[in-house]
């Protein structure tokens, strides 16, 4: 992103671009799916964003953790987890669109 996290200006830029900065403004219901083995996006970031939305808004939000799953559980995850992911998504849509 061209921002150095070790300088005040760099930290300010990263904070400005971080989704958690805007968590209090989330209005759209949000389903967050995360593989516990994800090396691209640490699960702690998803947990922090989920917690921020849950505590700062009345927006429906749900977080589902997938054990033994990487970043691309939809493409290369275990067959049972790929099926569970679809079930979770369909159930979420039924609940939030009702």
C-alpha cells in the first residue's frame, strides 16, 4: 500500500485504509467465513472485525470458523467443509432476506 507501518504517517495511512476503522458504519448484514489455517488473513483480524461490528452496531453479523481450512475453502477445501460452507451461506441468506 506504499505505507510504512514504522512511521507515524505510515500508521495513519494504514489506519485510514483499514476496514475496522469503519466498522461502526456497517449497515448491511454480514456473514464472515474464515478458515482456521488461513495464512493470508490471520483469523484474529476477522475476530476483531466481527467483535467491532457486534459491539458498535445493531447490524446482524455472524462469524463461522472452518477447521482444517485455508483461505480458499470454497475452491480447495475439504469436501465436507465446502458443503458446510454452502449450507451456512444459504441458511444466512434465508434468515437475513426473510
